[in-house]
C-alpha cells in the first residue's frame, strides 16, 4: 500500500495531466521503447521548439487522467512504455514530429492520439503527420491571395509601359517631321 504522500503526488500528476489534456487541441501517445538518450534528447528538443509538451507517464496515470478529462477509448493501447505529447495550439505538430521519428526507428511507435478530446485512429494520425506546418499553410494561403493582385499590378504596369513607349515613339517622330 503506497504511503499517503506518494498517493497525493500521483493524484496531483493525474490532475495536472487531465488539465493538460483538456487544455490541448491535440495529443499523441507513443511507445518510446528502444531509443537512445541522444535520440530522446533530440526528439524532446524538436517537440519543445514546436510548442509540444512531451512527458513519460505511467499507463495507469494516463488512463486516469484521460478518464478525468473525458477522453475515452485509449485504454487498449496503454501497455508497455508510454509517453504523451500535447499541443495547446497546433493540431499537427505532435503527430508530424512523432510519426517522422517513428518512421526512422523500428521500436518507437505511435499508439493513438486525439483531436479536441476525441480519440482518432492511427490512420488519421498518419494523415495529420503528412500535412505541412501551420506556417507553410499560411504562406500558401497568402500566396493565393496575392496572386490576383500581383497579376493586376503587372497588367497595369504593362499598360503604363506601353503608353510610355508610344509617347516616346511619338516624340521621336515629331522632330523628324518638322
């Protein structure tokens, strides 16, 4: 039987993790088995730079936190080693980084994930991982918005250049006629 102090610590971990799950837009649970310390350090750095919180947590604590957060359907994957990555703003960052890492490592695997407190399939996580980053998507949208304006500006400039060219030609012909 665990002591009261240990029990309180575990309850606090569950409460904090449940709050983190509720406050996030997306999360991914992975099996981190078989990676080296250097690989784990690089992975954590990449996740941190993308604004993703990554924590190794016992399966029972993840299960209780998920239940407390109203996230159901992840119990069947909570075996072996588990870590959870959550993102407060970016829907695809955790999936993209972790799936890319899993593709390069035989023993590291994505188990499940969620979007807006709904558990999603492994196929959806893989689809999310293939999406470009938010910055790339915004750049594409801005490029699409700017394309018509840029075309219009080039057309106006061509008209101005044509009129200036005719005016120069007319002024060059005028002295020759006189």
